C-alpha cells in the first residue's frame, strides 16, 4: 500500500515539478509570425499533460532497467512496482487531461492520433504524431496541430 502511495504522489509531484520548471524556464515569447499563430487557451493543462507523458516515459526507462537488475544480483521488486504504478498513474492523468485539449482551429483533440501518419504531423527530435507534440510543448513555446497544421503558441507563465 505504501509503495502505491509513494508511486502515486511521487509521480504527480514529478509531473508538477516538470511543468513548473517548464513554465518558469522561458520568458514570454513574442512569436515571429503572430498572425499565423493562435494562442492556446489551456496552456497550463497542455504543459501538465505533456509533463505526465514525460514522467511516464521516465518510468518506463526505470522499469526496463529494473527488469535487468536481478541478473546482477540486485533486488528490484520495489523499483519495478513503483515505476509500473507511476507509469499507469501518469498515463491515466494524461488521458483525462488530454480530453480537454482541443485545437482552436479544427476542434480536434491535439493529442489524439487516429491514423499512423496524421496529415500535418511534424517530426521533432526524431518523434512524430502526438509524442512529437509532447516534446514541442515542453521544449518550445509552441506546437503545430497534427490534424490541421495550425500553429499554437503556449504562454509560459499562464
Ligand atoms: Zn487543428
């Protein structure tokens, strides 16, 4: 039970920390082509949602490492349990928050990818589709809708 609580609150704190860092890292940008860029209304939610994805990816990495620890004689049951629970907690929060995140132009959900190659998906840091948008949100102050190609700016201190 305590493992569950630690995973649950630990992962939420980690996601909040990532989104806090993300929001305080960059000053408000002035988009170069602001006439083509729409400001995204739910900046806080999309940053938090993306942070949850990032933490869930980290949990997966920790889980995969923990799988191999016993072969080096290291007990890893608690690490396996916490990383797995944290992963599911983050995935659920991500799914719940991403329901609210719609493109202001096409009204489609920005993280919901139906086809393998969405028409306006941008390759960013080697990723495409929804995972590319996660990194765009966290690393840049903007993202491009993969459904319609509309560019959205995200307020840093929203
Ligand atoms: Zn769109």
